[in-house]
């Protein structure tokens, strides 16, 4: 039997002390606050450096760029993170031009923004039920942003109240906000990797107002943000750690996120059983399929239950299991029920 290729993994490194290449520059060794680890470069998906770090060899950053491994440098008290990625490569399909043309087309931009926000509201229903008419396909971008802000105020109010931290807010200086920020940067680094891999521009978003941060990364993360907010929520409820211990709580949450990324779920747009990591990759595939004309609409792959009827013309496939002569539908219904999802499709 052929040996299975190890899956690429995202890394979270608090207070990095050193990075060194060895084994003919094929393996990288990290020393950080809490331990040491080493990985072959070909098995690293993304890297997030958390907190103050020692000097990093520019040759190592160059090597990471050549391998397409993005690096995010995130510090708790700084509003903007530093994003290091390999930039644009040659692309015979010229996906970047098509992305920018779609972005300047108001109808297509509204369609993408509506789909992203609608998916986010559905993902939020583990905590907050939203009105069915809160977002509508014909809404303008500004109206969609207003509705997102209204929903966010209700969502975060209930989030912190349910945890028992009534004085906390999402924008306030508190340990839960710090852990939420760290987890989102960790996951956004994965999405950044796939955006660059598929020749899209991370700085040309559709929903978020473009500034000095990679707007498209945050756009594509929005449908999944509430699902990973729940990981933080559960960790805070279940953890015996002192709530003031930021690093220990962050470490607990990142490990739980890694476990969730590897857990299986059914997604209706492609009728596959995949992992959460494949969903994060899939949203990039979905946008690419839409902008290059392989799909007539932008269909976000979310956890769902089998819906029956004709298959969706999503225009893409994820790297997961497909229906066939197995117990696929029994397994698909099991994962749909396990996640207690509300169908978006």
C-alpha cells in the first residue's frame, strides 16, 4: 500500500525565539515560549507568530515565500497585523483581472457580498437566530454593512452575556477579545495561503471596505467566523484556566481549532464529506469558479445536511469524499445532525 502523504498543518508560535533550517534546507526548527518543534517545509500550511519575537533570518522568510507559506505576525495590543506572503505569480487564466472586474461591477459585487453575509448569519444561528429578511439579494453594499453591524452588536452582546462577562465587548481590551483575535488571525493565514495559491488578490475584497489590510481574506473568513467563535466560547466555558491567562487560554483554543479543522462535515453544494480545513479552501475555490465563469453564482460551502433534489452547479469540487456505493448518505446525515446546521441551500 502506498504511504499516505502527511497533510499540511498551520502553525501557531507564541513568542518565537528562533527559526533554523536544517537537513539541506528542507526542515525548519522553531523554538518558542513553551517548547520546540520541527517540520518539513512541504508540510507547513501557514505560520502565525504571536507576541514579541526575536530576529528572523531574512533567508528563512525568503524560503517560506518561495514555498507559498504565508506568515502573519500578530500582537495583542496592535490593531494591524503584519502579513507576509509570496505575492502574485504568473497565471494563464488571469484570475486577478477577472476578480477586479467583478469588484467594479456593482451587481456582481453585491451578489458576492450578499452571499458572504447570508452565510455568516446562518453560521451564527448556534447562538443568535436572525430575521429571514435581515439581508436580501437586492440590498446595496452599504445597506448590507449596516445590517452586518446591527447583527454584530446583538451577536456579541449575547456572546459575552451568556459567558457571564457582561462588561466585556468585542472591541474592548479583554482576554477573550485577545483570544478571538488570535484565533481569527490563525485561520485567516490559512485562507491567505489558498487565496494566493489560486491567483486571487488578498487586498481586493467585496464586502469589507479596503484599507491597509487584506480585505478579501476577511471577506472569505466571515461565513466561518461564528463557527470558530463557538470554539472559543466552549473553551472559555470548559477551561479550568484563569481567564486572565491569555497565553494558556490561546494555546488551548488553538489546539481545539486544529482539532476542528480536521473534523468531518457534510457540505451540500458539492455533496461531499470533507474537513473544516477543506471548507476554508473551498470558499476560495468557490470565488474562483464564479469569477472565471465556471459557476453562475457564488456558492459558499458550509456545513449542512443532505437536502435532496438536483445537485448544485457549484463549479468546483473539494478534496473530500463523494457519493458512491458506500454508506455515504447515512454518514452525511450523521455529520449534518452532529453539527445541528440550518440548511442554507
